[in-house]
C-alpha cells in the first residue's frame, strides 16, 4: 500500500515528538524562576537591604525545592538510584548548607550580644566612666577580630563546597531526573554564593572602603580630629570604624558617643533582619534534608 505524502509527514512528526524530551514539571519551572530572580539581584554594592532581599528570595526558592523533593518523580529517582554518586553528593550538600547557615547565625548572634553589652555600657556611662567604655570598646574589637578569623576559615571551606558547579554526574538519562538534579545543584551553588556574600558582609570586609588606621594615627597629632563619618553602607564596618577610632583616641565627646549610639542602633536593626531571614531559611533547609533522608530510608 502506497503511503501518501500527507500520511508520511504525519508519521514523521509523530516519531519526532516521541523522541523529544518531555516538558519540565511546573514546579521545576517555578524554581528556575526564583533562581533567575536571585541571579538578577546580583550587585557589586552589597548592602544589608540587598542581603535581606536575597534571604527572602532564598526562602521562596527552598520552599519550592521542598515541593520538588516531594514530587513522586523525584522520590522515584532518589529511591531507584540511591546508590548513585549524585544522591550522596546531594545529601552532603544539604548538610553543608545547614552547617554554613548555622555558622552564619552564630556570627550574627555573637555580634548582637557584644553590641548589646556595649550599648548597655554607654547608657550607664557617667562622668569618670570613660575608662570602662574604652575597655569595653577594646573587648568588642578583640571579639570581632576572633570572629573574623572564624568567618574567613568558614569562607575557605565554603569555596570548596561549590567551586565545581558541574560535579554532579548522572548516569540516568531520564529527562525529568537530569533536569531535577541539575536544578538542585544550581540551588546549592546559588545558596552557598549568597552565604559567602553574607559572611563577608558580617566580617565588615564586603566591598567596603577600609580606613587606614596608620593615617588616623597621623591625624591624631593635629589639634582638630575629624570623626569618621559614612565609611560605607556596611553597618558592621561602620561600627568597627567608629570603635577603632575611639580606641585610638582614648577619649570621646558627646557628639561622638551620640553618633556611635546611632551606628549601634542601625547595626542592631540590621542584625535582627538578617537573623530572622536566616532562621526561616534554616528551618526550610532542615525540612528538605529530613525529607531526603525519609525518602532514602523508606
């Protein structure tokens, strides 16, 4: 029987459609949308407002990831390929995310406690209490120095966690599985990148204009000593700069104390916003890891 050109065309189209990959699941598309928003929010001018915005974006993204993990197609892939290397890497990544989030929270909590203690000293400050204030200022700066070392160590470990973006090797050729696993890796890399920005910001070294304290020492020799104003948009670095100045000067006037109080208040507000965002994200990361473990232990 002779096949008409029309029937042949129809047959070829049908065969071609069978070979094409299926359309990504709507949840995968939604996750990709959240990822695109986070990448679009990238900026060289890191600020607490931008980081808070990114933490909110990460919450939306990981809410979506939680739904992705609960999909039957994802669970089936995890169960059937539980011995594959990519499953182990996925679990390791989820644990590293939790550890990094916890370390970032600890850095914020430590700074918050030191800030409150300093604010309390300033409120109790009376005539003749200058020495107590300077001692507390130096304690704060020493504490920040120790914390900064811990942050830099965490950043070194963090770099190795997402340096190789394409480390996942998937033997399964199923389109949905490959797409889902690639997405989960991209989420991990993006989350680590934002944690890196946040840790740098907390350390006071994120795109900040650092004051040369040797220059400050020279300025101290003049009769008029300018107080450092508006160092950058980093609340942590601004407080560090103001306290370093007081520690060098060893004496303060009322204007400088008022300005320091304002900087400490802004830092406290900044810490609260970041801490709240991290706490919500931490809970989501726990839920996702628990879901993964429950699926694999099923």
